[in-house]
């Protein structure tokens, strides 16, 4: 844990006692702050008490004596309406921050020369974060990975000049981190998501852009959608150093995907920097974008091209994101089972659907705004769909007359039916793909548990061997 000493001797209120909120309270207390914590859940308050954190209903607090309110990322700041704790803090003129802000303040106070790479975007954040961490570690650098992926930022090893930090940062966290100034900031893409939290996609895009706007060395921006292109243009006009990346266009300046190559263009002249051919963990155009952003970030940090290429080849991929789980031999070829449980919206599912052919698609769950109508261009790749969860009937209505489908309701039955049909099809390389285009919360606590259920069920099938 990183003790936060920036509020030593001050009273700090903490609301939201999930993993990151509880850790924030402990880090502040360890750094000498007088922490007063609360949550709307009585059970979470009891957990905090058991961890020796002082608790009090923040409605009864004297806010004139409070130095800051640390709000857990999932607690509404503005939309659909501010949480009551945020209303009280604003009324008293108390700054509202989050755990990433605590991390940034402590990093600045430490004086340690430890580079920070921060990554955001609607999709691809986790893969890019994991890939950059892997590339840095492959180069012999002590790279600490956390934030919105796996380990909360304040749970990482304390600041030291021989360390680098790679953080996945969500829009919720950016909203609460006004001093976020990464060494290299990465903005991957912006598409419709979390509008219940931010109100409009324009607000959402503006918050995402804040991460790269504060970058000290380079703002790496993938310019394949209008929101990120606008962000790159604005930052360049403001005099910021912008490194453009594309998986769709040949750039005059920046990094882009040319087939399976990543190249860098300078004044229109092209210089090859990486090769993705044969790297199964980086399959598909979306991963070319992720890889190009990772390469650009690592080059900005001084890594050599040869070192980066070695790291790319050994990248194992990210669990639950186009994770090649297993294979089953058939009389005509081999079925590949792919776990893409992290695809919780249509835009994310599009990346997997665009990476395979002869797909037996398992989709559904708790629906997101817009459904799957936007995926129509990929329907010809889908041999049959197997629909689960709350979204099953809506998805069936969209697919009707376009893609054969079966409403199986639950994941186990979907896997059985998809495997049966893939075996009977007689094609060489059919793919049974879990890419739900939905949240998991109707049937599973999170996408990780949903993905693990898929992996366990697949590996229990007769004749299935682990994918290499």
C-alpha cells in the first residue's frame, strides 16, 4: 500500500467503502490524516470498523473542518444526480476527489522519478494496459500495473525512481482526478457508454480527453473516431505534443497499422517498427490499434524497437478478452473456443466478430443502450447465434431473418448447442465465441466470473485441449 501523506493532520471524508474506497481510507490514515468514512451499506460500514477506520454518517459531519471528500468511483458525481455526500461537499466548498487523485498527489510529493503511463478509452484499455506493462517488464523495468484493472492504484508498491506505473483509468476516475498528469497519456477510442453517469457522449468524450490533455511527455491518441480526432486537433492547437495512431488510415505523422506491421510515419516517410504476424494474442484490427498505441508509448519512454518486438511476441494476452481457451479436433478441422466475456457492449463485441469467420456466437446478458443493431455488418460471419440472459429476446428480434439463432437462456446450454452445431457443420476452423455485447449482472456478478464459467464449461467438454 502507498501511504498518502498529502493530507497529514487534516480531516478527510471518504464515501463508498468498496475495495478502492476502503483502501483510500487506509492509505490516508497511514499517512497521518484524520479519516471519517461512510457508506450507504451498513455491511460495508461494519467492514470499515473492523479495519479500524473511523466511521460516521457524513450527514452529521461538520463540513467546515473537512479538507477533501474522497468519493469512490462508482458513486454518482453529477448524473443522473449527484450523490448526497457530493451535494454536501459542494455546498461547503470542499474539493471532491478519488483514489487516482490521491495516487497522483502522493507521486508528485514523493519526488521520485517514476514514469506514469495512463490509459483510457471506451474499449481496449485493459489489453493496452497489460501489453504496455508486459513490454516494460520484458525490458527489465519494474512496471507496476493497476487502477481500473485488477489492483487499485494505492495498493501498488510505493514510489521509487526505479519503477514505472501503468494505470488503466476509467471516465469515473478521471472525473475525480484533477491533477492527473501522466508521463504518457493514451486515449484509445470513444463510443457510446456510461451515459447514465455523464449525461451525453460529448461530456463523456470531454472527460476522457482530460487524461491526455495533462500528459507531460506525449499524448498518444488513436484517431479512428471523430471524438478522438477532435481531441487530437484541439490539443495540437493548444501546443501539446500529440502522437497520432491509427488502425484504419495511413498517417503522414504518427504510428499506424499496415497489414500486420506497425509503422511510424515522419513527414510522410514510413519506418517499420513492429510486426504482429503470428501473434495470436494481438489478432484483429482493434489489437493492431492497441499494439500501435503501446509501441508509441514505449518509444516515448525510450525503449528500443528490438526490445519492443521481443515483448510483443511473448505477450500472453488478457484473460476474458479474445482469450483463446481451447480446441477440439473434428473430422474436418478444429473448433476454437474463444472467451471474450469482457465485451460488455456492442462496440467491444464488434472487435471479436471482425476477427473470425464461421462464428457460433454466444451473446446476451444485461443489455446496454443500442442493443446489437450496430453489428449488422458482421452478421455474414455468424453461422448461428445462441442467446442468453435478459437481452435474449431483443437480440432475437434484431437477428430475425438475418442470422439463425437459438434462445438457450443460460451459458452452459449455449456452449453445448454451439459445440454441437460447430461439429456438425463440417467446416475447417469454426469458432465458438462468447462475446456477449452485454453486462453480466443479470446472471453473474461480473464479466470475470462469467468468463471463468465459460472457460470451465469448455474445458470440461470431451476432447477439448488447452489452446496454445
